[in-house]
C-alpha cells in the first residue's frame, strides 16, 4: 500500500483549520458570554435597587413592612407565572447543561434563555437566597450553540462547544478563572477533560477578561501564603464535627420543610400548590430580610465581608443570620426562585466558620474568624454540591493561603464521607428526596 503525500497533506491542513476554527469559536464564545453575564449581573442589581429604592442592605429598614412583604411575594408570583408558561425556565441550570452535554438532549432556545434570565434576575433582585451561576452557564451554553451554527462546525463538536460556553459563563460570574474552569470540569465537562481542556481554558479566560473589568471577585486580604500555622490545622479537627452538625441541620430542615409544604399542601390544594408555595415563600423572605437584610439575596456581600473583616462580629448575631439564611435558602428553593446554589451555600458555610472561630475566642483561644469563614465557605459548598476538587481550587484561588487550603481539603474529604452515610446527596443539588418513601398521616 503506497502513501499519498497530497492526501495526507490535505487531511493535515483540514485538521489544522478545524482546530483553528474551534479555537476562534472558543475565544469568541468566551468574550460574548463574559459580556452578557456582566449585563445579566447588572440587570439583577438594577432590579434590586429599583425594588428597594437603593441598596437593599441599607434601605430595607427604612421601608414599610407591607411594602417589604409585597415585593418578594409579587416577584415570586411573576416568576411562577413564567415557569408555568415555560417549564424549562426552572429546569435549565448547571446540572441540566451537564445533561445536555452528556445525553444529547435538545438545547434551550433564546426565548427559554431570556425568560430564565428575567426570572432569575427578579428572584435574586427581590431578595430570594439563590445564586446566579445556573443562568450564567445557560448564557454561555446558548452563545456557544449559536456560534457552533455560525462557524458550521461538525456535529461532533456540539457537546464540546457547549461545555466551553457553560464554562465561560461560570468563569465570568465567579470572576475567578481557575475556579470557573475547575467547577466546569468537575460538574459539566468531565467527559471532555483530556481532549478539549485547552478550549475550555481559552473560553473561560476570555470570559473572565471581560467580567473582571465590571464585576467584583472574592478577595482574601489576610493571606499568609505558604506559611503554615499549625494551630489552624489542629483546630480543623474541632471544626469538622461543628460544620458537619450544621450541614446535617441544613439537610434535615430542608427535608422537613419539603415534607410539610409539598406533601401536605399538595393533597389539600392540588394544582394551586405552586401558588401557595409562592405566597408563603414571598412572605417568609420578606420577614427574614426585614429582620436582617444579610440573610437574603445571593450572599456574595456577606461572604466578602466575613472573609475580610478584621473586627469581631458577636457570636449571637452570626447565629441569627446563619439560621435565617438557612431558612431563606430552603424557602427560596421550594418557592421556585430561579438561580443556583453555589454562592448561597458558600455564605452559609462562611457564617458557620466565622461562628466557630468566635466560639473559640470566647474560650480565649485567639483565632482569626476570617480564616474559618473562608474554610467554611469552601467546605459547605464542596460537600453539598459534591464538588470537592472545586472547593479546594476555590480556597486556593481566593485566599492563596495554605492554612485554608489544607483545612478545606481535610474537611471536605471527611465530611463528604460522613454526609453520604445519612443522606442521598445529588450532584448540583442539595438533597435527592424520593416522595414514595413518605407516608401521609
């Protein structure tokens, strides 16, 4: 058999041109996704300021209670109406993007995406404790899908380009390129790590380049770098049962709320169950943010504050916000608020970590609370979203502190094992509940 040099050369040139086109598509996907994620984030903030007549963390206590009840209740009713018109608005998030990639499911349309962005911006802007990574991933995925058609790339590259797009959206909203890449690889693009990693990196970095100009990343100003203070490693052994308790508490509370609100009300109210959920959720969120505004919204502000605050916050205040935030997160989920759970879970973990350090300080052990706030934020998210690798990368990128990274790794490994013994955790979600296991009395 003789080799045809011309044919080999043509095949090589075709392959190189395909790689060139895919690289260009990845770059374009990243830049456009970054821009649109910034627009989405700005829209969320504008809605929040419009609804609460300024920064809600500052204006809420100046507004009448009836107005505070009206805003989240009316907002979540609108969101539920949007969901009733298009069910995919609720369904498409990080996990659904992963399923599209894995199972060749039908891609979302621009109409679906716009409705999801509006519903999510209204949910977050009105105070519900959900995050914005799901819609951001959907933005990137849709842009990638359209660019795939524009470039007329082969059908075999649909999955990889959607992975690149979702990764870009996540990297942009996190304003953290390495964490965004790790999150995408661990949650979405795991089937394409070896072959398409370079394109995911290009798309994520391009999106980050845009978002970092307009959005704020998490910063940790007290980093000790590579210096190891063994007391933080030792106290991590005490922190593990402490944060495990709150993870169990969070899961059990969600379980009970779901049982009482979903199953009991389902039998009584039938098809108007979602309407009842929305009203209960709206009133609950209103009362929670009236008591303490930091217990609502995405939680980005509270994470930033806790991991960078040099002043001690009273233990009682931390516990108050922590309990309110757990309730707010649970009610937000069951009210059909549209958004993700990454940052809301981080905020709960940061509160747990800060509270743990304050408890030790009451015993005169001289612990810096912001260290354990950073550890708790990464651990709570990593365990409940089943993203252990992402949690370690997050701890490293945000803090650049080996004390935080080592403690996070140890905690996530042990607590993930303990949690699996008692709960059926579902990836990207908080708990997988089988309704057939419940008995109504």
